[in-house]
């Protein structure tokens, strides 16, 4: 792996068994991500975009291939080490934000820091700063049901940034939002990318969002193609 790369996936393979058939989703896929880069992954529904993001984020393991992130061969790590690495270095944003409804917005953002062992006061100060960064400084004591869809996604993005990761993986982050709110989230991605120098890899059907990313890759037949090739 080049020392300049943030992440390098090589030869990724992933298959699933369904109805007595083997479905090959990833077929030797390669992907390089530079520090601070913004990458959009587009493709038809069911083509494997979510599967790819889950492997890049170490939530799933490939059948073959390698992922080296921040100098670590991630799938060679023991499970405890891998979980700690994931919590510290990779943030996730999903279409369904996965906020914990019994906790406030502030408490949801604090979770990764508390898992990492930070003192509660430090975790709270960090969460308050992030809420301010996304314009929700007055919504910290609100629970999920009291937040709009756009606000919930902003809280989820703040949680993804809690440990100041170098990489955020986002899976259809605007899929549940209206056009105006989607545009606000697009703008926020760009602002946070520039402010924190965090790389984004975003799987999306939203072509407006894809067009604003630095690079567009199409997932087709189990491999990635540079859009326009």
C-alpha cells in the first residue's frame, strides 16, 4: 500500500447463497481512497454497494481480498482490536440513522467516545462542539422522536465524527430525505470534508450528491468503474 493512501482494498470477493444458488456480488474489486478524498459509489439497487461499504467499514468480512486502512491490514486484527480500530478511525452514516431512541441527541453523539473510554465530561464537551458544528446546539436534549429527519441525520453525522475519524462511510444518507433537506446534507458533507479533512465514501442513488463528490465510481458486475470510462 502506498504511504499516501488512506485506504486500499484489493481483490475483494463476496458471495451469498440464495435459493440454492451462489450470487457473486463482489468479483475481485479494487479501490484506493486518498486522505480527504470524496468518493461517490453509484449503481443499481442490489448491485452490492451496501455490501462493499460494510466490508470497507469492517462490519462484514470478504470471502477473499484485503483491506489496508491507515496502514493496518484490518482483517488480520483480532476481533477486539478490530472493533477498537473501527470505533476510532471509521465513522458511519446510514439511510436509517440508527439513533438510539431512548437517548438524547447529545447522548447519541457521546456513545463512540464513551466506548473508547473517554471521561464523560470530555465526551460531553466533544458532543456539544459537534452539535454546534452542524447547527443543532439548541437540540442536544431532544430525543429522536422530537427531531426532524434532517436533524436526525445531522446527529448521526455528528456521531460519525465523534472520534475525529479520517474516513466516513455513508450508505444512501439522503435516501429518506426530501430534496431541500438532502441539499442541506450535501452542503454539510462538503463543509465537514474541508473543515476536518475527513474522507467520505458515499453509496448513493442521488446523482446531485454524486456530482458534488470528487470522484464517481460505478459498481457493476462486481467491480468498480470510473464514471465516464
